[in-house]
């Protein structure tokens, strides 16, 4: 059986890599022929990570996707990441349904809020119900968390399945050399891109205050920004091959978030990466974070400034709990949040008799 993945990005895009590309070897090993056609290429992504967008690149991408969609045979099985054309109506998804093409649509973010909560009056007026229509026309809607699942069911999607964004356990070894106190610094770590760096900046004042008394260093993997702070920060470039090792250097992994509709749709992937490495976590109690973090078991949920400070102080004063809580996190990932578990869900979805 052949399945065509219409991803948003190449493998360099985190959402596409984790929701689609990492499953390809499993699918091919189970008899599927896989074809992938990303909307945007590597150059677009490189510009995007630098905060730039090229209208020419976007137009070329849309034209290429247009002809790809038109060429899909009637009996195709297609997996669409989010939508076919961002900021255009659901014309082409509707066309696929009428043509008899079976498509599965996959979400790990609340992209529908780009439309229904847009500050642009025209976008909000004409595209508010776009993702509802895309979900309604799908043979299956795959979602990454409970918030997205509720949206799909409310939209009237025929079949809905929740598959979290997960790690490949083979890429993540368990940390063994935690912070022991004395002259050694507690390494607080965060991984992300420029678009999520704003969340990290909310906890830097807490760390800055604590660092006046305790030995603390912040490791930042991926994003980089000049900051006016006395806190010691080590910026570490991200690569796919080095990210697991970079995370394994952390003593505590953090995931601060704002509590808005957009953040409630996030799938908590950072937390899963930290836990896969046997590292305890601190996270805002928003969206999937509350499903992933078992408070005081594998980490802490922090919903106020004081709770964030208390969580950091806990790890600074109870060093032995780093290993214990880290192993609880690893256990949860092994049981629920790894490719070795969710690959079977994807196989069942693609083999479903629509």
C-alpha cells in the first residue's frame, strides 16, 4: 500500500520530522510504500528561523503544491500535516473529498487559532471555520493532545485518534551524572526555537535571583538572543544528531508557557525529550503539560512565580531527588510517549477500512 505524506516542512522542521518523517522506517518495514512532498523547503526554514519570510519562496511552494494535489490519483491515501495551503480556504481539501481521495489530517498545534482568533478582520471572517471543514472532510483526524481532540470532535470529524508527539527511545540515553552540590552548578536546561524563546524569558528573573545564592547555569539549546542579565547562560547550537546529548547535560528541564488558547494546543514535546533522558522537569500547568507531568513524581507543575521558585529550590536542596524523579519520567516515556508505542497506532490508522 502506498501512502503520500503532504508535510508542511522537510525533515528540518520539527513538526514534520516528529509527526511524519520519524515514522517512515516503521511504515516501510510493515509493507507501506512512502512518498513525501513537503510544502516548504530547507531554504524557507532557514529564513524562517532567522525571522524572515520570502514571498517568492511561498508562491513557488504553493504552485508546486497545487500541481501535486491536482495529480493525486482517485484511490490515493494521503496524510496532510495541518492543511494543504495556509491562509487559503479549504477548497482543495474539499476537492480531494469529492474526488474520492482518502486523506488523513494531523495536528500537533492549535493552528485553527491562526484563523478564529486572528486580529485580521478578513482572515477571521473568511477562514474561522476552515479547519472545521478540513477535519470534517478527512477520513481520519489525528491529534496530539486532549485540547486538539476536543476541537476535532466538536468540528464533526468522523474518526479521531490521539497520538502524542513522541521520541525514539533509541536516540535517548539516560543521564547518570547529576548535579551533586558543593562547587558544582545546577544546570537548568531548555530547548526550542526563536518563536518559543519568549516563554523562557519569563523564568530568567527567578533564576537570576537564585543564582545570587546558589550555583546555577542555564543551558539554552537552539534559540539564541542577547539578554540583559547577570545569569550565566550557555547557548548551544541545535542539530538533530547532537540534541539528545545536549539535553542529557541538563539537571532539570523546563517548559514555561503562557496560558492562552494557542499554548493549550501544544503537545509538550520538550518535556518528553527531557524525561526520555531521565531528567526531572518543571513546567507551566498548561495544555498537555498537565497530562505529562505527574506533580512531585517526575517533576513539578508551576503556575505562579512562587511555585517556579519553590520548584528550583527543591532541586537545589534535595539533590538525590533528581535521579529518582528523572527515572520516573523515563518510565512514563517508555510506557506512553515513545515511537516504539505509537508506531502501532499509526499503522492501525493507515490500515483502517474507510
